[in-house]
C-alpha cells in the first residue's frame, strides 16, 4: 500500500539545505529507516524536477522522508510544489502500520492501494 499526503507548506529555497523543502500532513516518524519510498506527485506545478526535501508534521527534528539508517537525508526529485498538492509515498503502508505510533497525537495516515485500472482506493 501507499501513503497519500497533502502539501501543507513550501519553502522554495531553504537557506540551510539550499534546496526546496516541502512540508506534508504526515510523518516519516513511523517509517523504518531502511525503507526508502518513492515520492510520486499526484498534483503539482510545472517545471523540471529538482532535488526537494520532504518533511513531516511533527516537532521531531529528524522528521524527514527518505532518511537512511545512518541519518542521512535524501532529497526527492519533485516539480515545483504548492500548498494543497498531493504526494504519494510508494510501498510504505506495511512499514507505517506495523511501526505505528501516534506521536504528538497525530493520527495514523490514511492508506490507499493502486488499482489495475490506474486509480487508487482507500484501504
């Protein structure tokens, strides 16, 4: 299964990362560090994909999607994103639900599965 998120904030050029930083309404806190999902924009602006960091909605300083087992943060190739755009994290549901925590009272994410017809259905 996959996790569908909504962009809640965009910083086009973060001074520390020198890349765009996109905030979403989910948290990477529940993902295992060995899991490296693909980030697939469902709706987004135009433009060539650029390395973009995606951060979760907790106060945890390491709430970055794509962080590996050594704590290194990975940027995802995304086109220009805006608040309200949607991003799917592939093959993340099994890890998310088996490691689920409601950190800072954030509810568990909604999960969707891709259908053969190319759509998504809620699980």
